[in-house]
C-alpha cells in the first residue's frame, strides 16, 4: 500500500548539531509539506514544495532547511540556528499542486519526535 | 488572513454521549473545510470534508455541515465510543490561490470514558 514514511520515529539532538528528518512517499503526489506540532499550538507550516527542485517557506521557516531533488523525497534539516527544536514533526503530501487538497485531502506520515538533549 | 478557531479542550464524555466540537473560520470567498483526527503518537488522518456551502461531510458516524452564514463547521457524533478518543483538528483551504496550503486550528482533545 502507498503512503508516507517518516524516519526516525524518535530523534535526539545535541546542542549545536544539525539533524535531518526523512520523509518519503510512494503515492506519486506532487506537493509535500512539513509541519511542526507543539502542545496547545496546533500545526504550523515550516516549508512546502509543489514540484521537484522548488520549495517555499512557510510560517516558521527560520532555523530549518529542505530540499526536493526527487518527487518522492522531502527531507527536513533542523539546523543549530533553530533555538527551540523540541517538537513533533509531521510530513504530509497531496496529489496535485492546486486542487488536490480539496478532492483528496492531505496524507500524513506518522511523525518524528525530536528532543534536544 | 485566513484562520480557524476551535473550542478548547479537553472534552471529556462518557461512552454513548453526544459530541459537538465547535469550529469557526475567517476567510474570504468560499474556502474548503476539513476535519482531521490524530490518535496518540500518530500523524493526522482526514476524517471528513466539505467544499461548498451547505455541504455535509460525514464519515464513521461523524458529521459536519458547512455553514456560510455563521462561518462554522462544527463536528458532531450522536454516540461516542472509547475508541474515538483522539485530538480533532479543523482546517481550511482558502478559495482560489495557487497552492494547497491548509490552515489548521489548535486541535481539541476528546477523551471518552467507559
């Protein structure tokens, strides 16, 4: 069955370290998204990509970077510039760049919980 | 800009009770509206949606009606079960635009007791 795979499920980061969260989908979806979830704050958009080799900043992009070299993959790097990275990170995708979310909604991965130690 | 407001939780109910989780929105034109559910430790799953005014979305006994006049999309279920315990998110996609960005509410935790 198709879906989105996020790895690892749990990740620990030391101060000053960069870490990369993986997101892979085999749904042939065009658009992919990264959200951060904090208790009581819902989901906040970090970055999104509508096509390969193109991506845009979301509402809280500072301290994060992404790449979209393949349609299937949209990794998120949490850099040392992100001062409060402890959170639950969710990757999502949808079929097309424009009308997909209306018809199909988003498909979400199961998330990565990042903790600073 | 567009926004979604949900009732704050937690909402605690006994099994077989009636559920309402309020959701109102601010947006220009006619956005599409969604309810997502998140079970503990998991990602979000689409529960139901409505793409135009007066549409009713339904799934697994849950319903929500798109009310343009009150800018609302309240989630209801006639008889909740313990297995419905989860966090519920209301979301919207703005009308028009060139992207599929969804705007989420803050989520409402539902706890159903046996």
